[in-house]
C-alpha cells in the first residue's frame, strides 16, 4: 500500500476497504457520502493515488461545459478522447449525448486495454442540478461493463447518502453499491492527537477547541502549543479558522443569519425545541424552526438525540452541535470578534475567552464520555457497547448511559470541576433510574477532568464494576503526528 495520509485523515479502515474491493474482479459500484468538507476527495486520493483513475471533480457549470471538461481530462489520461466502438452513440448539441459517448467509450477502452480502471464522479450534487440525464448514462455505462465482465470500478460521491440512493437509470434504480462509505467526523481520539497533542489531557483540549473536522487538522509538522494554535488559527484575522464557520454558512444557505442564530443558541449545549426558540432571535414558532433544523442535520452541523429509555417516536429529543469547534466558535469567538480586532487576540484570549471555558469543556467532556462508551468501552469494562446515549428525566438524569454486549448496564456522571458530592449523587440517581432496572451488573462510571475525593475513592473501592475514567483512559495513548 502506498504511503498516504490515511492516519492523519483517520480513515485507515475506509482506505483499506476501498483498495481491497477494487483489487477484486469487477465491475464494482461504490458510493461515498458525507457532508461538505468531510474529506471525500482526500479519501479517494489516498486510496487510489497509485492506481489508474479517471477522477472527475464536478462543478456548477452548464452541462455542455461539464462534458467538455471530462473530454479534456480523458484526452490527458488516454492521449485521445475515448469513443464507442459500436454505432449509434453520438453526442448531441445539448451535451447530453456527449456523456454517453464518453462513458461507453471509456468502457470500450477498458476492454481493449485489458486492465482495471477506476472512474470517479466526485460530486453528484452539482451534477444532478445541471445534468439530469447523467444517472441514466452512468447506469448504462455500468450495465455495459457488467454484461462484459470488465474490471471497472465506478465511484460516485455526494453530500447525502439519499442523493446516491435516488439515482436511477432507464430500467429503474441503479443497482445497490458493492461498497457504501459514509464519512462523518473524525473519531475524537484521532482528532485530539492529530492536532499535535503532547499528552492525553492536551489531546482532549485540542479536540474540544479545534474539533474533529478533517480539514481542521494541521497540514504541517510544526508543533504549536494549544494556546498558540488557537491564537494563530482561530483568533487572529489571518488564521485559517477565523471566519470558516461564517464562510461555510454563506456558501451553503440562502439565509445564513437564521442558521447562525440556531448554531449560536446550541453553542452552550444541547437544547430541545423550546430552548432553541428562546435563544434564537428571529425564529418564533416550531413551524419556522423545523426546516432550518432539518437542513442543519443534512449538512452534518447538528445532531438529534433521544433519551435511551424513550420511544422512537417520542418528542423528548434534544439538538446539539456535531462538532466542538462550532460550539467554541459560536459560543466564545463570535461574541468577541470586534474585541479581537480592537484589543488583539492574546488579550481577549487571556482576559475573556480562556476564563469562561469551563462550561464549554463540561459539555464536550460529556460528549467525549458518550463516544468513549460507544467506541472504547471494552478497554476498561471488558465488553463493547451495544447501546449508548444519555438519560434525562428528573432525578434519573445521566449524561452518559448504555448497555454492553454482556448485558452490563452503565451509568456515567461527568465533572469538569469539583467532584465533591459526586459519589452521593451517583448513589441517589442509580436508585431513581429505571433504564436497566433489575440487572445486577450495573456499572457506575465517573468521567473526571481533575482529582478524586475520599468519598468517591471509597465508593469505587467497594463497587467492583465502578470505574474512574480520566484523560488517559478517555483519549488513549496512540499518537498521530501531523504531516505523517
């Protein structure tokens, strides 16, 4: 396998899956989906950079211009524009026939050369807005390769999995993909270490402030302190992340102000509908709020959570930001943008932003704890998780809860600051909770940023299933060095 940036991207398993599939007898249909900026193009480059590829990156151009761009790419790669060897496939003035001529020509070229080829249509979203007949031509291309048993791997990418599922050809829907890759945020551990952390605590802080978006990882081997990275990248006008959330909103939504208001409302932690309406000016009813939340979900900016003990149709749901950087930016950076220009990044960081981060850290320590239980429970508890999430119902409120594959039920409390009274709080809540009631194997988990008091130490000593999870257990020890 070639040296790639798959470790930096945190996409090693996906890279391996893609390479393994295209190495087998074809043809293959592959779909890759994920919101804007999740690294779809980078993933495909990492997986296929040493293989024969036609990688067509779509843009918002008229259909005829798109066809000419593909012709120009094919001319460079093949030394000529591939044309069909059978009659009856001719380009039309609209450009639509040009797609089919090119695509069948590529299939015929594969048959003539007798070697594997990967054809990537990277960005079906803009293509479908201008080239509505393209899915039918792609279906015919794939069917042609399939009927002849040719080693073609056709890769389609889109921001939404639903876009790819809706594609259809002249005889019905496209066949189901041989491989579906859906890209979300980076694993929180990968992101924390990937930002250049020196230890586990530093890894958590970097994840909590700089986030888990693949594009936010540093592209240089130069190592900065956490404060240096935040100052240079986020708080100074020259930084690459200084205005990135606003740029994304302006490039994605027609009315970015409404979306920004919702994101700012959610920056202090998950909220239900009424909580969002109270904090998001300009949005007054649930009917107004619903389409904005739906779009934010589609773009991967907001996630929805139900309590573990709720019915799937329950209205008891909360909305939260999907990325800690968005929470930090909208909650701590956006309110101080004018001061940053007037007083400078260092002063605003030291006097206003850094002293007020405890609430932000508490929220994202809770989220990291839920992700730890989902992804790494086996390390400390002996079995992986089957179900994870949170519970909120009065005295039975747990920010972290779940059930393991061995039947063990876990209840987690999270504390960024003083742990005084946490042991008694856990005992009280476990008596009140009904989730997992009747099971003997019940594990109290304490996710802590600081030390342990005597009462908590005694509780853990007498409860064999109790665990204290600090930064080292939470973030692990695997280091990922930027630029490797």
